[in-house]
C-alpha cells in the first residue's frame, strides 16, 4: 500500500524549478518533490519485483506523478529527476539498467525466492523517455554526496576529501571519496564492498549469486534467511533477543559485527580514509549497540592507518536516502 507524509527538508532557492528525488532500495522506493517550499509529497512503496523488467521504472514514473499531485506541482514543471539506487548497474547503450541482487531474481535463481527471472531491471531509458533531465547514481554515492554536503562527512563546514558512506540495510553498499574525488568506476559501480569475501561460508547465498560474501552474511534479508531456523525470523527479533540477554543472539550479532568490521577495516586500509559514516535500516535502528562493536573490530589493527579514521553514524540519520537523491540534482 502507498503511504505518504509531508516532510520538511532542504529548500531550493526561490525561482528554481522543482526537482523529483527518487530513492530505490531492495525493499522500498521513496519519491518526493523539492522546490523553494521544501520537500513535499513524499510517497513510499515496496519495490516492484513482479511483471516485466520495466515494472520498477513504470512504478517510479507513476509515483513521481502522484507525488507531484500531492505537492501541487505540475509534472511538466519538473526540471530534473535524481535517482539514488541500489546496484550494481549495467550500461546498455550508455543508459543504466539495474542488476540488483535484491530486485533481479535471475541473478541467483529460484533459491533466493524473488518472483521474477530478470537479469536486469530497466531504469534510465524509460525515465528519459518521460523526463528531460535524469541523473542516476548508486545510492552509496548519493548518500556520500549528501553526507559530505549536509551531514557527518564535513570538517568546519567543508566536505571531507577522504571518506566513505556505508549502508547496512536490505543490502550492503558504500560510497567512496579519495583525494576529494568521488569514485565511480567504469559503470558507476565503485563501492560494491558488500560483495567482498572476508570469511569462509558455504551456505549464505547472496542475491548476486555469490555464496558467503559480506551481503550474503550480514544484510537485513540475510539475517532473516540465516537465522530463522534458530528462532530469529528477522533482524528485529534477533536484536530484541540480544537486548533481553539472549547469549545465542548476542554471539550471532558479534559474528555479524566481525564480518562488517572486517569490511570496514579493508576500506580504511585500502583507501586511507579519515571518516566513515554509517546508515541503513539495520544499522540505524540498532546503532547504539552496533557502533561500539564495529569500532572494537577495527581498533588496534594497523594503527598507523586505523587510528586516524573515525566510524560515526550518518549525520542525516534516516533521511540520508532522501537527501542522497536530492544531492544529485540540487
């Protein structure tokens, strides 16, 4: 079911044409309109995964129209559409299609349980057929740009030059910045650290087809798949049990933090980072519990590199996705 709320947010300068901001995750799609009056007409829906492989693009086009109606804006007045999306991306004739493990069921096959056999989901081409200006970036990059502009990745109000954003949510994603340059790679896929291997595992199937990568081990949907047989049907149940003193749940979460902490360590020592900000639903709802454990995994390992890097919670909090899409077009 579609839900919508009125939000206060970043305002465009007076006289600027409105923009549409789209945040695509493996679980939900959020759309809102931003103009000189602020962020308005926000809509959130479960991510489309049924039908033809243009279903997600058609969902976004419809939601932008509905968001415009809620905001009292003509769709024809939208100057630009910013799309912050989970990936990876595949470029077809220079336009982005999604090969996202939590959306495209054809990547890992029926074992993952997605209701489609898509190898990719069409995205940029249908949007460009409807809107004049469209910018699509990985959601890690969008969140990174937002955190550098408005959030925790600043020093004295200036964007940090060597930093990263990490999301721990339905999937695991990152945005990376080195020497002031946001890293994108040949297809815009730089930062897919969630598909690193940091331990041995033979049964944690990731939606990309890997077995035992970081996302397959610790992502929100991985927690449900791996631990339901142990009595924890989802991440919320696992953490609730840990807060109540369940020793097994505490041990499982400590294992999750070892995997995520190793990934963070790898990013820090590979890129010589100064700060990593963290968000995403799994992390954000349990940040007070997780952050000290993640810091403990990293602390003391190769101090010449790790002592100079901070792990912090995202300055934009739960709205980092909204601001990530806005950062692409503001």
